[in-house]
C-alpha cells in the first residue's frame, strides 16, 4: 500500500468464544499473514471473550500510530459502543465515540468493521468459487448456471445485521456473473431453507457470512438445508465436514462453503480499512 506503515501497529479485534475453539482462528490467521508481510512495526490480536482482552491490548503497544480493526460482520452495538469504550475512546455528547484519539505521542485510529467494506464482495466471490472448484462433481458448473446465496444470522435486535448481507448480495448481483444472488437468514425471511425455491438454476452455492465457523455454520445451517441432526453430530464427532459437497436436495445440487472469516482475501480487506483510517 502507498502509505508507509513501518511506524505503525495493527490490532485485530475478534469476538472469540470459550465454547468454540475455532472462534479465534480467523483473527490469528490474518494477524500471522500481515505480520509475515512486515508492513507494520507490530501486529497484535485481542478478543472480547478471550485473552488477551480488548481493554488491555493497547498497554503493550508503543508505536506512534495504532490502527484497530474489528473483525466483525456488521456495525452495531459491539463495534460502535462496546469496543470503543473498552479501548478508552472518548465519547461525544451524542453518545457516539471519536474514531481517532491522541494518547501522548501516540495516535490511535479506530477502523470500521471488515464486514461492511465494499471489497468484502471479492472475498465472498472467492469463497464461492473456491468451494466449487474444490469439489467439481460431476463437473465444474458455470457461474451463469448457478445461483449464489449469502447466508447470515439476521436478528430483530440489530437491523444492520441484515443490511450488510443484503448489500453484499446486491453488489455481487450487479456484476452479473451468477444467474442470481440472494441473501437468506437463519432468523428472518427469507430463511436459509428457502434457497431451493428461490433458485431457478439446478446449481446452488451458499456462503455463510460469519467471521468464524461454529454452531451456526457447522450445525444449524446444514440442518436447515436438509441434513439430519444425528448425521451432522456424527460427522462433527468424526472430524468430517457436516455438509458433503455437492449434495442433491429437492432437485438442486448444492455446494456449501466454510464461513467467510478464514478467506485469505480478508487480509486485503483489513489493509483497506487501515488505508481509509490513515487518509482520515
């Protein structure tokens, strides 16, 4: 990137979970990737639910500039309130937090979440193409004969949760590469299982728009797509994928990928967020 970041530190903020060992994997993966590229003086990870915690991570960073990037899908309570408060950012009179603050000789930039960045579209497409290319049975389907679904959680508690998924689906749809592109949800309409009716093509690819793989992507969505809970649990116990690619269901052939969070392209999305903050 054009901006020299050799005097800067990068902090990647993940949610983390004590119940899901894979929850921290994307954060460590992308931190390792960016660390190996020697763009920053320092690259650190921090988590809301794991150690090292969000509130403590800045204590060990002495670079002149610090860029904090939340590895979250949408804007909302966590990214706009909880994380800035834990980081010690000053609050404005309207309740929002300043995005840049000085701490002595140090300037700390709080970046937007990766999930809302427009370049995330490329990460979603890369994941969709990757799962089909890895399992081209009985032959590699053409994208113009395939319907792509972006699956999200969806919740009435955060309207941005739905909005970001619909926006990404709309961006991919305008590119015209796939026959059609839809957003589907676990807890809102249209539901995940509606993909069979919504798709006018025989081939379906579904990409879960979650940062890490866990209960939702490994268990809940495969069951919604037609697998039995017993079979899903057996496959998990045996260390096998909970969805066999591709699987024939209701006259369709469906490929289902891992969550978006471990897609290598996300390292570039993180750098885009840093570039925006540096310009700001």
